[in-house]
C-alpha cells in the first residue's frame, strides 16, 4: 500500500471528525420516523426510543427494515457497527431500490469474514434492471468495534458512496453514451441481514457457522435529507432541487484525491477490470475513475 494514499485517507478522516465536532448537534431522527421493521421484535430490535436499532440473524430468521417513504435524489446516511467475530457467510445489505420491474438500485453490501480477517464492502449499481457493476474495497478500520458512517449521495449527475465522509466510489450519469442512470424512479431505503454463504465469503468457499449466531448489526444516527416522492412519478422532486445544485454534481478536489487514494490502496475488485466477465471494458468505466 502506498503510504501517501494511507496518509491522505487518514487526513481526510481526521478532517471529517474535526468538522463533525464543530457542526451544531442535531438530534438524529428516530428509526420510527423513517422505517418499518421487517421481522419480529427479536430480530429487529429498536431501542432508546428509536435512536438505535439492531438486526439479528439466527437460525430462525433473517431480519431487515425499509423506509416508509420513497425518495428521489438526496443524501442518506446512517452509522453502522458490523458483526464482530466470525461473520463468514453473512451479508449485510444497506441499499436503495425502486423495487420496480426494471429496477434502479444502489447497494452497499458488507461481506462477512472469519474472525480477525478484514471486512470487505461491496458496492453495486442497477439502472433500469441492469447491474453487474460490483466493486469491493477493504475497510481501513475495524468496522466491528465502533460505529462508522455509510452514506449515499444521489442526484441527476452522479451517485457517490461515502464511508466516514470519504468517497469510495462515484458513478456518473453517462446517459449521453447510452448507459442507463437512475433519474426517474423513486427509491426506498433498506437494510437487511441474511445468510449469503453461497457466495459471500471467498466466493462461497467459507460457509456460515451457526455456532457463532446470533449475528448482530447495530445502527444509529439515521439521516435522510432527500426529496420524498409522494407518488411513483418524479413530479414532486424537480431536477433543480437542493441536491441537484451544481456544487453536488461534481466531486470536490478533496473528494477526488481521497477517492483516488481509496481506489489505489483498498480496492480489491473492480468489474471494470474483470476481462473474464466483460471482454470489453464497459462504456462507463473510463468516466468513473478520477
Ligand atoms: C477475508 O479475509 C481474507 C484474509 O485477509 C481475505 O483474503 C479475503 O478477501 C476476505 N474476504 C472477504 C469476503 O472480505
Ligand atoms: C463451527 O464452529 C465451531 C466452533 O468453532 C466448530 O467446532 C465447528 O467445527 C464449526 N463447524 C463447521 C461446520 O465448521
């Protein structure tokens, strides 16, 4: 790993913590303000009056929650603490989806691993039902010992995935070269925890071991600053709304440097360079690096 890259990421992290410390304290919204539990109260545990929640996966059931509203464009974030210890075979998804036939979807997927080994986060984007755009990065911290912030920015020009305010991926609107981009279907926000041991850990070689259950992920600081689409059309969320302002349509210089550093130091898989899967480089790839 390039030490410069690590330095950049660390500097960004320190900077974001510093900025966070000087932001006025806003009481985070409650789980109940935004979400509906999918599962019983043993598997979706909401505590502190909705300020925190846990998903519990055991042999009886998987668990999840989803937003009551659908949104079109905005910024969505939550703090998550991942499963400690042996989490091999588990998948925690945190994503937005239109849930339509030709669906749009923006995914974070945390792939469990055996104890003490690093955790990968996989991201993917579906537009008009077409996905297959996986990227994976190793997280540069232990995500199982404390809460970290995972966020999406989505507007008509780009989608950015952030980890602790550090961009780990950008996906630009490349409709001009024929690549579909989510611009018109409102999406709900979901998180779910399930057994994905067919593929999640070393391509499915390492299976989930129920001896280590229950597998628990914890959430806090639910923040959704996004346009609520009250119908399935986008009429309520004009393309000139807050998150579509010019400043959000580009990556800032700091973001560009940090993203490049993450790509160089922590990326372990990129569909753009998988020639077994895509014999020619997908059209959008050249535009989604920095
Ligand atoms: C699990 O950890 C091993 C060892 O560090 C690593 O090679 C592997 O890619 C990890 N798998 C996932 C899914 O993170
Ligand atoms: C599951 O984990 C337990 C405790 O480490 C171990 O004894 C057992 O062999 C494991 N089962 C499998 C199928 O690997």
